[in-house]
C-alpha cells in the first residue's frame, strides 16, 4: 500500500498515489492498528487487500480481504458484460 500510494518511482504509482489514493493516518503511522484490523477482518495468506470503492483510499471502512479473482472484478478498467 505504501509503495503504491507514496513512491513516485513505483511503476503503477499513477494508478494510486498519482490519482490521490492515500492510506488513512491510523494505518500509515501505526502498523499494529492495521494488523489488528486485518486479523479481525478475515486476513489469510491467500487473500489480498481490496478497496471497495476504487476512488477512495485505504481505510477500515473501504477495505476488505478477497481472493485475487474477486479483486480483479473490482478494477477500474473491468468491463462487466451481461
């Protein structure tokens, strides 16, 4: 998360920090707070963190743990065809 949002040299920075995606202060400055949230919200090694609303940042109210397959459905460039 930190690299995506704050490292301008990261190749995908333009998709995160470059368009205003940030990490809430409580997670950014206190790993234990993030860790406690992660453990109490279903963290597993086979899951990835996902932002529910891709236009909002990383925060407890906008994040969840999902499979990679589920996360790929929540991309800005995804086209859901019915």
